[in-house]
């Protein structure tokens, strides 16, 4: 899956989510925003699992091009 959730160990802990596109790009969301993909990122089923893709890969997908791989 393209999402990793972590609890940050700081004086005021909060949940972080690291969204990873199959092309290798990453985006981090914190606290209440951690449960939804970053703006412009899209959720898709890729190889039978739910994945998120970055805006550049989403555009390539809309154009019918294969996304780059990491």
C-alpha cells in the first residue's frame, strides 16, 4: 500500500501519513489531514491494492500513458 502511518514521538505527538506514489514521489500529511491524500493526489487500485498517485502520474494516466516506476 502507498500509505505509511506513524505516530511522531515529540512533546505533542500527532499522527503522520507518508503517501508514496509508485514513481517514488512522497508527500506527508499530519494530524487531521493524515486520513486523506494530499491535494492533487488520486486514489486508484493498482495491482489489486489501493494506491495513491501523485498529480504528475495522474495527468499521465489521464493521457493514457504509463506512469514511471521508481
